[in-house]
């Protein structure tokens, strides 16, 4: 399985992510074409820079007139026009939603004039010719930013207006990254994104509400459940855009994974940090393990999205069709529970389990395909066993065995892969249960438990 690993030893921001993608091999033209499809007055420009001895790619957003795009002070989207954030010029990254020490002719007031609501930004992205997956990643990133800020300020997300974060340059950053990730998936077959523990930096940021410690509130909300640390650098190293993009890609976190590397890229931040390269490293390769016969998946903890609705006016056939469509569109599971609603009406509760990154698409399918007028959505922790695969040989061919292990390495669950067993049963015209029993017997004999 192809994986992409983001080594965030100096944090992550939108412009660093763009640079790392290009340096790893994503054509800059693919990113430029995506930004051009938005029909905004912006384009991406690539240059080479040196960060503490590391030659790196630096991608800037330029206006069509050739000026550097407005590099804003805000840490996060603002509520209406009352929650504007003006960040310290001491911070480390010049991400376009999180810029520091910039040189330009645009005034801070002009930046506010570019404020956009979440629905306005969604309209720009959905109205473009971008592939559906690029749109999904970009929309998810902005949605995450909006909901994080809404939670911080305890207001509805509809009240959130993106000022600097919603300006042309920040939209270009997020869409460019989404396009680059889509290119890696379609051209190189990257299936999973993993990030290292995140170096968030330290110090303080100065906002309209006062001085806040790093990470900024919205960033901290977005990084929930991901491992973070501070190396002692008094700079802001993880920006809200960087954090939102990680979440939109549904990353898992680990130390450097076992892989057969095929490409490496370095994306530069805008400032040098004394004694530390201010770069984001991207490594692409084929996942491996110490045992070439086994492959390991997942982590012990992840986030899962839960979509629920109650329906009392749909046929079982319709709901079965909808469940199949949801599974085909990326839902982890779909189940229906008989319930009784008010006035004794018999109904069904439809529950969809999914990756948070797929929640918007699946919510749209529920609305489009069922008779419901509303639904509920929440995210929860999901604890899973580490999974590895082994293979055994039976008289009807090779069967994969899925093994669930605790973090200690203790194997506690075993199951033969259903599709392998079904294929063998159908090919040899024997009972499915006979193949499954033989596969488990072969595994335990191989494991010394027979």
C-alpha cells in the first residue's frame, strides 16, 4: 500500500505543504491549473530557497498583477467582523492565513474587505471545474476551520466570516494542496496519509481579544487527538490551515513508518529558524514491515463520524438501496434499527459510520436518496486493534488471515478474509464454512497452536 508521510518537525502550514508536494514530484502545473479553475485573481509561483542548509521548494501565491498576495495577520476565521486576529510578527510561518513579518502594499483594512462566509467559499469551490475529490478535500478543510472557530466563540457556524483565511491567497493554498494530494492518489496510488507528532512551537500570539499562548485556540481545537509537542522554539509552527488540511486528509499519526521510499520533498516556510530547518518533509513510499509477509494497518485511536436520521415513510427496499449506495461511496458501515416514534408510528433509525472527511458527501446522499428532512451528525473516538495480515495455504488455495493485536503485540482476534474464502468455496463448489474452518486450522497449525 502506498502511503505519504508528513514529517512535521517544524510544524506545518499551507505554503509549506504546497512546497513539499512540488519538491516530492507533483507537477507545479497541476497545482496552478487547479487554482486557475477557481477564476480568482491569483496564481502560484515556485522558487528555490535554502532553509538551514536544506534546499527547499517555496510556493507563493501571487496576484495576476504580479504582486505578492495579501499575507494576513489572522490566526483563524473571525466571527462577523468582531473577532479579527492580529498575530505577532514573531511567529514562524508565513502561511497565508497566518502570516508574519510580511512585506506588501496591502493594508490590513483591505484584507478585511475580502471577508467571505463559509457558504461563499463553498460556492467558489463547487462552481469550479475541479475534480470531485479535490473539491471534497478543500471544502472539508474550510468546513473544519469554520466549525473550530464557531466552537471557540460559541456561535453558529453561519455566523463565521472568514476574513484573512478566506482571502484569495488562502483559498488558493487549500485548493492547491487538495489538488496535489489528489495527483498523488491518482498518479502514484497513495492511499493513506500519516503525519508525525506535531511540533506546535511556543510563545504567544496577539489577537483582538488579547494575548493567547501558542497554539492559537482554533489550531488547538483542530489538533484534538493528534500527538503534539513543543521543542522550545518561541514561534508559531502549526497554523490553522495546516491543521485543517491534516484533518481534511483524515491523517493518522505515528513515528516514521516502515516503508520502501520512492520520493522525498521539502517545503519551506517563509522564515529561517536559527539552528532548525523551517521545512515540512514529505516522504512517499510503499508501506512495509519487519516481516515482509505481513502488513500493518490503522492505529489504536481515530475519529469516526456518525450520521443518524429517523425515517417513517420509506420502504425497506428503498432503505436497502440507500445503504448499498452509502457503502459504495465510502461509508464504513450502515445499519438500520427499528424504533417507535411519537403517536406509535413504526420507523427506522438509519445510522452511517464514516471517516469525518467523507461526512459531507454521505450527508448529501442521505438527503438526496431518502425522505428525511433532517439528520444528526457527531464525531466520536474510535478505538481499534492494530491489524496485521498473514497468509495460509489450504487445499483450495491461499487464504489471508486478519489478526487483531493489542498495542503490546498480543494477538487477541483472528479471522479469515471473507472474500478469499468465498472465492475458494465457489471455485471448488464446497461449503463456505468448510473453507473458513480449514483456513483457521491452517493458521493455528502454522502458529504452533494446533
